[in-house]
C-alpha cells in the first residue's frame, strides 16, 4: 500500500460562469460556480467520459430567437443557443449524447408583479432537455430566492446555497459586470 504523495492531491480551481457563458472541463480539480436569480444554469455531464459543463442563460428563447441574434455575444443569453453550445462542447470532449445527464438550477421569481421570467426559463430548460432525450436527474428550479451553485463537472456533483432575500446587490453587480477576459488568457477568474 502506498501513502498519498503531493501528486495525489487535487487542487480545486474555481471557474465562475456568468450570464451568457458556458464552460466544459474534464479536469477533476475544476469546480464551476455561478449565482442565479431568474436565470438558469444547466449542469450536464457524462460520468463515463469524465467530462461535464455548465452554462448560464438569461432568457428562454427558442431556436429561431437564438438564430436571429449574432452567434456568440447576445445569442449566448438565449437558452436554445446556450444549451446547444454546451451539448456540442461536451460531445467534442468525448461525451456521448445517450449518456448525458443534467441538473437544472435557477428560474426564481425575483420580482413579484412582473412577468415571471424565471418560470419561463425553467419551463424552457425542462422542455429542451426532454426534446433532446437528456435525463434531468436533479437540481432546483423556481421559487423566490437566488442561488449560488457549485458544480464538479467530472463527477456531476452539485451544491446549492440559497441566498437571503436581501441579496439584490449581488445580482445588480453581476448584471453590471464587465465582459469576461478572453478565453485565450486562460479564462479563469476567482470571484468568491
């Protein structure tokens, strides 16, 4: 029996996913994080291939809505385009569609009296995955609180922390945040 060495220790690296982003990884040391209100984060993985990813979309949108927006940029804010990019990214990293599993988070009603965008987002995500034949095996949708999500893409493990109702400043800061640096500069920023 050998004793653990420095090589056996996995250093956890957090990658924050903000509105309009997605990330796929096969690194066992990566944890993907995001903060959600009415937005949705789909966490998908193929355990056998050891790869997973997360997206974060703002509006439900259908395939025609996303197709009318320019590819990238604004299109990533729509669920249809964001979900397709995530699935395609997983397949490029060796996942097989028939083995994909998903956990869905978000879709809260953050402002009573207005259109419940969270409900529209949640219903869209559920319909999309059902149509694609991808099993939803967990998550937490709807409600009236924000959430902080952590997702370990290789194992499919997820952790949710509900945010207090007085956390509106967090969402305003998220919405006003400057665009992320180019992925060519490593694309990793630790925010929490």
